[in-house]
C-alpha cells in the first residue's frame, strides 16, 4: 500500500499530530510524510491512502494551503482513500462545521478521493497551542483506525 501524509503546521501542533498518525501507519507498505509545500502531482501517482492535515485559521484553511491544492485537477486522487484532520480550538457544534478538516475533505472529494473515515479535530489550548493532554494518544489511535480500515 502506498500512503502519503501531508501536513501544514505553523506552530508545530499539527506536525506533532501528523507524526503520531504516521507512527500508527508504519509497517503498512510505502509510507511518506511531507509538508504541503513539498506536494507535487507526482505524489498522487498510484496512491492508495492520503492523510492530510492543517490547522484551522479563521474557520478555514490556512492561506498557504488552499493555493497548493488548487493546482491539482479533478481526478488527481482517483481511487485513493483519504483521511483528513485539523488542529483547532474547542468550538461549538455549529462552528465545528467550519474547520480546516471539513474543507480538506470537500477538496479531496472534488479531486476524486474517497473519504475513508470522518474528518477529525485535534484540540489546542490556545492560538499557538500546545495540544491538550491526550491528543497525541488520540492521534495515534485515529491513525490505527485508518490503518485498519485501509487494510480491508
């Protein structure tokens, strides 16, 4: 299985979550972790699993992430299973509809990917973090769930 974890992190919290998820996927074939800045269309070739994550900025994707994803054409992710996450403040159920992970999920579907699991939010204590206690463990568990679903 060819898997790719792509993330953007401004203060290091999303990077920590991406590392935890990556550790849960190790041993399941070809696995790479890169930043959004490093992402090219060749990374999508023969891809089985894509995990994307970034922080929520102003109830949206960070300004650096959307233009990168806009470079890719519809069908770029055809056949790939996708999981998306973000790091964010604890918000009301209403505001949870406007997170980076929801936007990433929508974009990945437009690119032809199929969501494997519901988008996930990992909570930070403040604008720059840190992550709440237990979030790294939760990220490892979420990654293990992805690995299990991807293997079936």
